[in-house]
C-alpha cells in the first residue's frame, strides 16, 4: 500500500502562496495522486489530480517530480476561506486500498 | 447535476444494533466507495463497488458489509454496533478506474 506523509499543520497569511508537500515513497507505477480539501463536518472536495510533472487548474497547481515519490500542492494567494484540512491520496487501480494520509490542517490568518 | 447524496444525515444508535446507510452516486457514475472518518483523522477506506461487484475492501471486520444496486446506488450495513463505530461515513462516486472520486456530505453516526 502506498502510504502518504504530510505536515500536520501549516499557517499562512492572506494573499500568500502556500505549498503543501506529500511524500509517497512506495507509489506504484499506475497510481495517480489526488488532493482534496475538507471543511469540518463536510465531505472532502476534489482539488486536483495528476500523474507526473505539473498540472494546473483554476484553483491550484500540482507538482510531481520525475521519481513521483512526492508531490506538492500549490495554492496561490490564499484567503481566509482556504482554512481547511488538505489530504493527499494515492489512487490505485481497482481492487486495492485507497489510502488517505492524516491530512494537513492549513490555517490562513488575516 | 446533483452531486453524491447520502441518507440519513445524522443517526443515533445503541451498542449491538444494526444500521444501514444509503448513497446515491452522481448520474452516470458506476463506482461507489465507502469511507469511515473518525474525528480528527483522515478517511479510512471500507469498500469499493463497480458495476455491482466488490472491487476493493479495506481493513474492517465482517460486521461491515455493502452492496450496489442495478441503479448504482449503494448501501453500507454495519451489524453489532460498537462505540468505536461512531464516525462520519462518507460515500464517493466515480465514473471509472482512477477517475476522480466525488464525495457526498456524509452520514454522522453516533453509537451510545
């Protein structure tokens, strides 16, 4: 199983760029990496997914180095509403476990 | 389009009872996964179903079971409830293998 490791918590200020790194040393060849955002008492919300190099959408960027043993979620110009827990998930093929890490609690301060 | 829906939103049971949680996937999605999230922890994978067949199972006891219906909705059943089963139960749907999973709002279960 591809376990993930993330920082437990991070603090930032409004308007700053935030980078959260996830380690997944035993990621398998066919695994994708997906990041989710979760607010209290709500289901996780999809942010971005990638396999290698760089992926960008309207809310975030995802950087994955060539060895794919880590990935970095980049949130540009965070606001107070970005305060949440961010999870890195390694997406396996069917028939295997989906393993969420403990998540990173991001606090955005005014 | 409606997102993933789950029912009920909240539930209180006592130890030893049985519970059934329900999930309706996004229209067109054929895969449903169930997760348990204990307060302060990340979601833990319980089951995945695709085209009405079990495709993955997490490290949960046999008291936990699930099924998927022809319309791709799903039920999670938990027998002989324990206090430790108190958690937020999340359902996620996706259109296929390694496609994005979209989560529902969850069912909060409290076992007294």
